[in-house]
């Protein structure tokens, strides 16, 4: 059964040949794009969706999220707004709440969050473990994540759990926890942050990533969030798909990213919720670095599921144009996940589309806080 979406005022494709189409149509068959072009030339289809003069864009690719958790940390947020700083210490309270929750409770919380994302236009989400920190709890988080996405990330090395010796935990997370989790994940991640007493330094992070790679996982890194440090250069050196946060970047970091294959994923909702300085996306683009945008949805540093909010922040605070920010939130996220079947509208790509209650993608940043985007159900 084929479906045509027509009467699209503006279709953003991110396909170099198609570009941006005005008065366009898309035909979808079996979950894939079968035809795209000017509405007047569209073939017939079994069912029709009238976009009624609205804009259609690739569905958002949220390449960084922590959605398997229980409880919240609203009090910690309020304290930060009153001047406290973030060092990752609050993660322990989410670990306790998550361990205490039943599978069904976590599954329901996760389903609610995925629905919230989709309702705002996100069609692919990467989901990390990292609030379990034991063999059973990390594996459970990845099993639950795997029920809703293929993009599962082992983040056993999120923090050293309370009461556990640092060296003993590095051995655990590169040994038995990894053994249980590797079959359940595509990616391995680490919170590389020497500035935090809870996270991992450069050498520990290297150990974690190399062990994950030896187990068949592809590396990605939380790096340079709280201060300057080794995260970005380690990510590039190991050929990580992405290094995320990049809040504090030295010239050497930018040069390494420009010379390497690693995507810089910026998470402006974190700067918003931690009162950190926003890094300049413009500096990265000018150096030739590929930039992605993601929510980092988590209860500590960014409790938002909204890619449009992230786009608006990136435009206002990071020096991206609305068009560049949309690219980073779709095609950029796809690069960060090493996918070429999403983040783009072209024949053969997944039919993952978002419709905007607006005539142009510019409205994503122009109308901040207004729920204009949603995933198209085809
Ligand atoms: O990406 N920085 C490390 N991890 C998360 C925050 C996790 C939390 O505070 O619960 C992040 O910001
Ligand atoms: Fe994160």
C-alpha cells in the first residue's frame, strides 16, 4: 500500500541534488521513500495525506539520550539555577531510583518519553544505559532500550558507583558488566571528565573504550563538558563516531576534529540547564567539523525531549542559522550514528518525516516553545 503526502509548501530533503523543494510531494511504500519531487508530477498512490501548505522535514535524529531512568532531580535543577554547579554527583540518586524500579515501571516511563519525543518530530533516538552500574541493572537498561530503538549504547562507565573502589569499578565495567552488555548494545560510551570526581579520566576512558571496541562496540564519548580535557582528542584518536558536549574546546581540539572523522555533537539544553557557557557551533563549522545537535534528555543536565527547543537554542546561542541547525538535528545526527538511511529525504531512505504546523522550517527557531513539529504517521 502506497501513501502520498502532497500539498507540501516546503520540503527540506538534505539530498544534494534535490535540495529544498517548494510545492512538493513524497510517496511512501513499505516504510521507505518511493518517490519525491514536484507535486504536479507525483504518481498516484493508494492513500493521500494532505499537508495543507505545511512544511515537511526529515524526522529529527536525537543521537544522544538517557531515557531509561526513574525519579527526577528537579530540586538539583532549582539549586543550580540559584548558583550551585554541576559535577555529576547527582547521578547517584538517579541510579538508586532506577535500581529500585520494576521492569514494568521503567518500561512505562521509557514508552512515555519515546512518545513525547515522537510527538515533537523525533523519529530516531539513541538510548544509553548508565543508571544501573551493576551487571544486572546495566543489562536490564539495554534490554529495555532495545525494545524501542536499534541505537543502544553501553554507558556502564557513566560514574563510579557510590561505595565502590574506582579501580575495582573500571575492572568491573571492562569485564563482567561489558560481557553481559556487549550483546545488547551497538555503541560504547564513557563520561570522560577529569574535572569531575565521579567520572573517568583520560586513561580510564581509553581503557573502557578499547575494551568495548574489542567486544565489537563502536565508541562514542561524553567529552569536555565540565572543563578542558582529553575527551575530544581521545575520541578522534580512537575513531569514535561522535564526541558529545564539547562545551570547552581548545584550538587543538577543534583542529583534531577537523582532521578526523568524529562528529561533534552539541547539546545546548545542557548549557541551558547547567548555566554553562554555550560552545560556538560556528567555530566548528568554520573549521570544517561535522556538527550534530541532540537533546541529551536526562534527569540531571537536560530534562527535555524537544529537538525544536535544541534547534532554537543552537540558533540563538551557538551561531547556527536555522537551516544549519535543522541539518545538524537530522543529517548531522544521522552522521553521528553512522546511518545514511535517515536524516534525508530521498528514494530508498526510511520514510521518517516530521510535519511542521508552519509553512517553513525557519519557524522551528522562530517560534520557540510552540509545539509545531510532530512525526508523520505513515
Ligand atoms: O550527558 N555528563 C554525563 N551524563 C549526563 C548527565 C547525567 C545526569 O546528570 O543524570 C550528561 O549530561
Ligand atoms: Fe549524556
